[in-house]
């Protein structure tokens, strides 16, 4: 059975992009009880709109309710869960047993166990199944062998295949709370693991090195192992990143969609170009992490590194006139006449185009597009679709 490709969505725009670019399901956070306090998050009305949009495309929507609850919040939880049930949300993602129990007894919602629960073994999975869980999102620290052992429990199994990692056990970190008073387990992580630190000896003297010390994890990418994972019959493959841009979501989802479909159509051949495309949307190195059981010092940054802001994403196609061949573009980064770019979309991983003429909204020829979300027009001889994206050709 083909696995579900599950994508993150931090707002309605990203939800729609994820669905259009090939995700089978999306996971979102509401304004309550989620673990991304700094994200835009969804109001109840936006959840309704998102569910309606996704269901029309036969896609699913899961809502994170994975915060660690305090007493004062419990009384608000049942009403919120009932609202999600009435909207038609396909499942909730939980970590606190309180949420699981109240959802089971007051709604018909499917219950997915969050990676925040750090489930790494089959006994824990079996226990959670008996409590009413329908799916388990395994901790990101599981190896292939451990995943296969958990599958024997008979619970739906979801694993992370791409995105950021955590220096702690799947988010169970207290450093952020301790050093900045921002609670990682309540959505406020300040990512202490990515800070640079001074190293001191036993006498508290500063140790000088070539670079500052850090213990930040490199990102996860299991692209090279997707065929192997598909053969394991894992239920769902999850991409991390509710804080990520539409460009990131569109790029990552479209690559994994293409690879998964090729596998099941018997056409899959490893393509290093896909790795190159994925590497361009993140500002950290990606490695296999725990899946192959070879986790070592190469999976972390122990010396500081430079994170370069990605400016490959140039624009969004708002419209395309097939008669005049004029594409309406909304700018997202600086580009100019003479640049070689690439258009890509849900059914096209990239078509090269050289910018020869740029027209502004007054039909004047211009050489540079530098204003945020500036609307311009390009004549493009091949067909484009609304929501196709434009990036630098590398």
C-alpha cells in the first residue's frame, strides 16, 4: 500500500500549497493547545476553511493538540475537541494522556500519538493502542529495525522523513525554559542547541578553538531510503516544518511525491538532482540520522556553522494567459533581466527560462524586480499554472 505523504502547514496558504503539490494529508496547529507558539496558527474558522479545501481534493487534515497541559487549561479542552470533531478534522495529534482520554470519551476523532511522546519501543506502542490511539508518530530516534518491531503491534505507524531534528528526545528539552523562560514543551522553543557556546576547562578558563562550540543537530533527509521505507509498508511519511515557507513546502513535497509515485509505478531510479534541489531549500546539512543505525558525530554540528539565507525563491505565478503567453508573477526575491530561472509546479519539477523582458503593471519595460511582492509580467512560451513557483536555476 502506498504510504501517506504528510506535510506541514503553518497557515491557509501553506495548507493549500501542500495539498496542490502532492501531499495526501497536512498537519496544522490551532490557536490553542499546539506546539508552535510563534507560528501564525489557525483560528477555528480557518480550520473549517482548510478542512473544506482539503476534503474537496480528497486530502486529510490533522490538528496538533500536543501541548503539555496545566490544570487551568483542562476545562477549555473538551469544547475545543468537540469543535474540531464537528468541523470534520480527520485526526488530532496528542502527547498528553489527558487529551487522549478526553478525546476518546467526548468525540469521534481519530487519535494520533505525537512524536513528543518519544515512543521508541513496541511495548509503549501497544499500551497506547489499548488506550485508544489509532496511529503513532514514532520518536525521530528510531532505527529501521525498531520501526519494524513497532509495526508488529498492529497500530498505524508514522515516521519523519525530512526536516529539522531536535538535540533532545523529540522536543523534550528544558534548556529553552531554563535559559530564556520560553517553554519548548508549550510551543516556545528558542532553539538553544543552535547557539554558540564558550567551552571552559575544569578551572573555568576559556578554551580557545578555531570555532565556537555548538551541539545543533543536522537536518534529516531519508530520500535515499524511501524505496526501502515503502517496502516496509509504513503508514505515513512526515515532513517537518510548520514554520517553513511555501517555497520549502512546495519543493520538498513535490520531490517526495515524485519519488513515491515512481516507486509504485515501477519507474524509480535514484536521481542526484532531487538531492540537489532539496539541499537548496534548507540552510543546514541533511543526513540520514538514526534510520540506518549509524548515528555518530557526523549527525551534529560541534563547531559553529554559517546559515545562509536562501534567496532561490523568486516568485509565484498568479495567472497565465494561454493566448498571449503572458505570466503574471508576484515577486518574492530580487531578480532581473538576463537571469536564468526555473519554473516548477505540482506536475513539473523544473523548466528553464531566461528572462528577456519584464513589464510592470503600467506596461513599462523594467530591468530589475526588487520591491516585495511586486507584480510583474513575463512572456513565457511554455504553459504555466496558477501557484507554480519561480526559482533561480542552478
